[in-house]
C-alpha cells in the first residue's frame, strides 16, 4: 500500500498549473490565428485565380466573336467608331469607378459595321415549331456598352396574344447613357403576335429611377440586327414591323430623335426588344450617300439633293447605346430579349483605336514618291488616277493613305498622349518623315475632315464627357464627281486596316476589384479589286 505522502506527490505531478494552462491556451490561439491566416490567404489566392480564369475565358470568347464578325465585314455598308471618354466624377461625389481617381477618364466606345452571312433572329419569332423565316444574309453589328433599367417592370398582357412592354420614352427622356443619373419617363409598347396593325403603339407608364450601376457593373453588348424587308412600302409604314407575318422587326436601324421620318425609326432596337430591321443595305446606302451638301454620286450626277445632312450625320444616327439587362424582368420572350445581346456582365472600360498599314507593300513611282497607299484613288475602271492629266503617264499616280514604315505604327482615335493615340487629322500631309497622311501632289489628300469629327455640341449635355468620331462611308477609293474629277465634298473615306480593342473586365463575383485589362489587335479584310 502506497503511503499518503507518495500518493500526494504522484497526484501533484499529474496536474497543470494555472500559468501552464494560460500558456497552452495562448499557444493554441496563436496556432489557430496563424492557420486561419494561411487558409484565408490561400482562399483569397484561389479566388483571385478563379476570377482571373473567368475574365480570361470571357475575354477569349469576346475576341473570337469579334474576329469572326470582322472577318465577315461587308463593304456594302458603313463602318463607324465612336470614342467616348467620361470623367469618373461626371456625377459628382458618386464616382463611376470607386477604384479610380475623380479625374480619371472612363471609356465607353462604340463600334458599328455590317457583316455578311446567314443570321437568324432570336428576340421575337411570331410562331413556334417550323418557323425559320427570320433570317438574313447581312446584319448590322454593334459592339459597346449598354444602358440598364433594372427597375423596369415586366411585360403585361393586353388582350389576346398581345403584351405591353415597359420601355423608356426616348423622345421624352433623350438618349440614355451608361453613366445616366436621374429619372426616366416610361411607356408601355404594344407587341402583337400576329397581323400588321397597332404594332409599337405606346401609352404613358409613369417615371422610374433610371440611375445606372457603377462602371464595374456595366454590360458589354454585341447587338446583331438582321436586315429583313418583304415589301416596297414606305419605310415608316406599319407593315415594316412584321416580316413574312412571322418575325417582329423595327422599321429601321436609325434612331428616331435625330433622323427624318423618311428613314423610319428604331426605338425597338435601342430598347433591346427586337433584333431585326426592315432596311436593306441598298436602302441604307441611298440614304447615306444621297443626303448631303453635295450628294451626287459619280454614277448619277442628276440625283436630287436629300434632306438628311452629310454622310457622317446620317451614319451617326445608327450609333447609340442600346438597352440590356443582367436579369430579364420576366420569363416572357419579349423581356428575355433584353439579355440576349450581353457578352460581358462586368466591363468597366471599352476602348477602340484604329490605324492604316504602313508602306512596305506600296509602290514607288518614277519620281521616287511612295504610291499605292490604303484607299488609293481609282477611276471608274479601277485604274489609279493620274493627278496631272496635262502630262499623262507622268509617273505621279499617287493617292491614298501613305504611312511610311520607318517609325512606330501610329494609332488613331480619341486624343490620348499617354497611350500614344491621336486623331488622324494631326498627321502631316507633306514632307518626308515616319508619318504622312496623304500624297504631296495636288488635291490627292485623304480629306481627314470627312472621316473624323467631334460630336455636335451638346450631344451629351455635359462638359465632363468628350467624344470623337471616325466614320467610314462608301467612298473608299473613288472620291470622284460625275466627270471623274476628285471632289472632297463626296467624302473620301478609305477604311482602316486594323483595330485595337482594349477592355477592362471584372469577374462575376467581384474578386478582382480593379479588374483586368485585356487587349487584342484585329486586321480588317482587304477589299478585292
């Protein structure tokens, strides 16, 4: 039997003192905190990696789609670039992007062109089952930001087979932008599932809060509008709202508030409800080229003067921010159309630059001058123009855009010295150097003023918004009047040879607060002679 003293000593050796317990708890807390930091860091790294992966996958999909569309570029239409730079504090203390300083410029550029290839409509097909009539071979394609109205109401029934969609009244409110703040006047627009009467009639629907989300939640859209027309009625006729009694169409690709009624109007396209329009490329060409100060084309000098302004004025009317939504207001197909065009759910900046290729592939004439520039002037038979008819075959058959290749490739667009981008019109037109915009002989300049311009005063009605236009119309190689004489009033507009797209994308979960900038170059197809 163990003596009491030994039992007491054994019991005492098995116990922890209070100090030991406190030390053990402190060590345990340190281990837990350290472990949690390790797991927290690992979780954050994993989240950032996943966010980067999401952004890169989205960027790759956007690039593939844009390259595919540009590869199908139609020279039977026009090509328009609208560069828009908005100060981060355009709305005062509430910054568009909290991660950037107040004076930072946020880009919301737009691109509009035409693409060939069979394109089907998705937004509103009248029937079900075997309905495949909503297809076209040429489409108007838009890339750029959108405006959103998440507080808009869902469609409501309006009798048999009719619905009323909750849309902005663009005539009352004006053009809505991605940085809009304030109320928006709304209307109810009639969509009928059959017949050709009463389509798009509107009734008042009050006012909603139209404040746009911050830039990190801006939507980027690819809006493809099939060009469909099945009759010869006037373009503002109501028959233009249904194609072959099956597919809902807008009357035109042009906006109503700055184009005469002759061209119809496109509330439904800008409202994001419809992806087809009853205007064909030949009609668009007539409206653009025959509506100006000097509208005569070389093939018809007697054509009457139009009423729509010059080419740039009419073309700009087809470039506007459409509506799109992150989530449709309802499951009805008229509401679901608002989500069809979204290709990025978080794009805080979208920038477009353009350029002409250098002179490596160009010729040198008998006098040592570089010839054969992009968009070189051709006569009616496809021959290069001789600018000195008094001395034929003088070797001075020049023209087009001449950019020598002994300097860095220039990029044109909104003036941005930090990025090395400047307006095309600032290039010198004479002399020898790394950059030249035109030949040195006679009137064979490229007429930059027919391509570039600032927007009309008050377009956005805000001093914190600046923009730049580069509009390329139909006179790509033949700025000639009816007699074959070079005429800059006809709008000589040789098309770009390449685009540079720069985007700041964000992952859906917002892990990458500053987003990730991606950039890619796209060559435009060369025109075959």
